[in-house]
């Protein structure tokens, strides 16, 4: 049933005269009418957020003793857990993914993130030291982490609730106000999060939700607002660059997690059964819409034919568009617009001399799913290394496969991209794996696996894949300011009068 999704600002649900429709990429059905937040409403969210984090009413949230704030966050996590089924339904409706996938990888991890960040904040150490300064002054300094103020959390659509919680949780636990701007493609789970916030003890204004688009809309109003103190953004590299430009006005800090064109290296001694399992997930999980997904596989010449045959068979057999399937399957791309982009890259493959060994087209179901944004998982060989299919991020279920002869060539091929997000190294020779991993210029290298990931581990992108770091302690540090307080210690007390 179609819903109406409003903005949640300063403790109130606020509609707008401008709305847009969210439709399902699964079958084109209407999911929700969404209220776009205006510049005035964004200003209200930022102003109130500033007040309760570092402004005149900071005692409400920013100055609340850590223990009390963390108790509120733990209670929030309990409430979020109680709504897990609603989160799952929201993700299924907005993205078309299966109920199984949304349960295991999205809903269940949301509450856990709030708990993990609360625990990590509780064990953050404050530093102190006694010292002698110039002119013989004795002193003691201690440094504590203070909230930065208002943190804008601007999110993509690929793992909506997870991405939102990865940004909102560290911001809130450190005493900031968080303003969440979900993607226009995935407004539903963020709305469930806002409902949970509204019912919790998180004070009005410490969390706001504003819906809308990017440039010329809510995203830009938020990023360019002078009272936003820091921006954490995940999305395309081009958008990251636009956000960095507006953040330069007012010298606001940014943390940007951006695009990728990740390469896997399959060496001659790789265990092909493990490669089959890992590569299936890394190329096709979430229909290829995970920033860490592999879109290029470089395979030692001696195993190339075997690998191509194996991946062609796997890709051709993947279950597509069965939302009730309990296990690995793929849903649609997020929208018809995104499918047009992926399809254009696929169509360029034969034009540049490449050849599909699997996929390359759009599946036909003979039912309402034909109104969806599906695409067949594709594996292609023979594409030149400088062709669009090899160079541009598809963010879809696509795999370019090419051979290499030795380690140096494999590393050079992996690094021949503007991006630097992730790699997978498949070999039984751990010596080689440890030698190669640091030579591939990426933020995350997996050895004989993909996406075995502790969400509190550091998340960084090299080159055009990111600026700044996130994950665990790094996100807590981004969300706070180390304030040093120095006290002079007199050698003796002054004589009493
Ligand atoms: P996108 O850049 O189009 O949009 C992301 C968000 O930014 C949306 O909420 C959008 O409304 C907003 N936005 C767009 N233009 C804006 C502007 N000028 N000012 C302020 N906000 C603006 O990205 P997307 O299509 O939603 O997501 C897919 C991209 O995200 C892919 O490139 C993928 O690689 C990347 N991604 C990266 C990571 C990572 O950790 N590195 C994780 C997930 C996704």
C-alpha cells in the first residue's frame, strides 16, 4: 500500500507543497509520495540542531554526560530492534531486493551499529600529561573530545538503513546533532528510523530527517548551509567533489566515501571452489550495487579459460527477481535511470571489440516484473583496458575478465584506474598475498574472500574513491573535536593573607 513520507524536523512531522513519487524498481508499483524539504525547512533543522549540540541549549544533548547519552542510545537500539521487520519491509519495497537479503544484511545490523558505536565511545580514552613549559612554568593538560555541532549525513541508495546508521550513530553518540538526507530513491527505511527517534529519548532537534534530491534541492541546501559543521557523504565521486567545493566555504570538514572500479586478482594456485563462491558474491551481490563489488577480474593465463567458463555458468544460473527466495539471488537495479546507465555500458562492449560469455541483456518475465529495472548478470571478455566497460564504474552486475602473466602485470592492471576502493587477492600462497596487497592502492584488500567485514573496521578510499576515513574509532574522531585544557601548577601555594 502506498504511503506518504514526511520530513521529521525539530520533533515534528512536516509536509511540503512539493512532493515526488517513489516507485518500486521491482514492478513499477507506487511505493510512496515523498515530501521534499525546502531550504527553509533545512534551515530550521540546522538551527535547532545547532542549539541542542553546541548552542545555547547544549545541555540537552551536546553537554549531557556521556554515560547518560549512551543510555539513551542503547535504549534507541532496543527500540530499533523492535522495528526490524518494518525496516526490512521498507528496504524490500524501495530496492526490490529479497526479504532474506534485507533481513540478514540490512535490518539486523541497524540496531547493532548504534550499540557498537555506544560501546566504542564509552572506551574512547581521554589523554593527559604533566609538563614543563617555557620560563619554568609547570602545567598539566588533558584532552577530551567535544561534539563538532551539526553533522550532515548524506546517503546513497544501495544499502540505505545501514549507511544511515553508519553516519548517524557516531554523530549522535559524540553529542552532535545529525541531519539525515537519504537518497531520493530510498526514503522509506530512513522514515522508520525517524519514527524510532521520535519515540525515544533523543531530544527534539538532535536528529532530523529531510527528504529530497541532490543538486538544487535538499542535499545541496544541507551541504551548503553555513551552520552545518561537518559533512559525511557516501555516493558518487562527482557528487563528492561538488560537496567538497561547497564545504570549502566556511571551511567545514568532510568525510567522503566514493565510487570504485574494483579488481580481483586470481593467481595460478587459487582454490577455484573458493573463488567461485567469493566471486559470485563480489560481482553480483545486491545486483552489483555495493561499493566494494568486483567489476574487473584479472586471472593468471593458466587458469583463464577455466575461470571464464566457470563464471559464465554461474552468472547464467543466478536466480533473478524472486523476493521470497531464501538465499543468494539478485533483484533489480535501483531505478530505470540507473539501468539505462548500466545498459549503455553493456551496449558499448561489442562496439569496442568485447564479447559476452553471459548476460548483456534485460531479462523477460512475462509479468509485472517487466515494469521493473532488471538486468542480466554479465560476464565479458576481450574488452580493451581503455574501453568504457573497463574504466567506468557500472555499479551493476558486470564482470570484465582479462588474463595476466605475472605478479607485476597483475598489480599494474589492478592499479590502472582512477579509483582505489577495494581488491580481492585469490592465491594459496600467503607470502604472495601479503606482498601484493600493499602494492594495490586501495583502502581494503581481501585475501581469499570478499566482504567479510567488521563494520567498525576502518573504511577508506584511495584516489577518487574517498577523502577522510570512517569506521569505528575513525568515525568517532571525525564526529568530535579534541579540546585541550591546560592548567598551570604553581610550585607553591601563595601565602595566605
Ligand atoms: P549520488 O552521489 O548520486 O547520491 C548520493 C546522495 O547525495 C543522495 O542522497 C543524493 O540526493 C545526494 N546528492 C546528489 N547531489 C548532491 C549535491 N550536489 N549536494 C548534496 N547532495 C547531493 O550516489 P548514489 O547514486 O546514490 O550512490 C551510488 C554511488 O555511491 C556509487 O558511485 C557507489 O560506488 C557509491 N558508494 C560508495 C561507498 C563507499 O563506501 N565508498 C558505499 C556505497 C556507495
